[in-house]
């Protein structure tokens, strides 16, 4: 639209080497915002640390359909 209206010729050429840090930073920031830890911090206390291994609520999307282990405050799994 800008090209036709103003007679401009805009060319976007992403440079992965130059822009990789910005791209990754943006990706990780959005991923962190969508994590279970960010969306439902009250549930992180019930996260079963031993059964879930190295997976943490910060690595799991709040919309994930995968099954994870939970432990209530009374110790029930």
C-alpha cells in the first residue's frame, strides 16, 4: 500500500546473523509470558518436581495438552 501511494520501493531483508539475538530474545520473552508459571503462578507450588524431572512450569505452555504430575499440599499425587 505504501509502495503504490508514495511511490516507495521497500525491501526487507532480514539478516539472521545480525538479528538472531533480537529474534531469540523476542521468542523467549513471548514463550515465558505464555508459560504455566506466568499464567497460573498459584499452581507452581503443586508441581511435582521429582516426577516431572527437569521440566518446570516455566517451560510448559499454559495451553499445553500434555500430562504432568501434580502433588497437592497434603502430599497426594
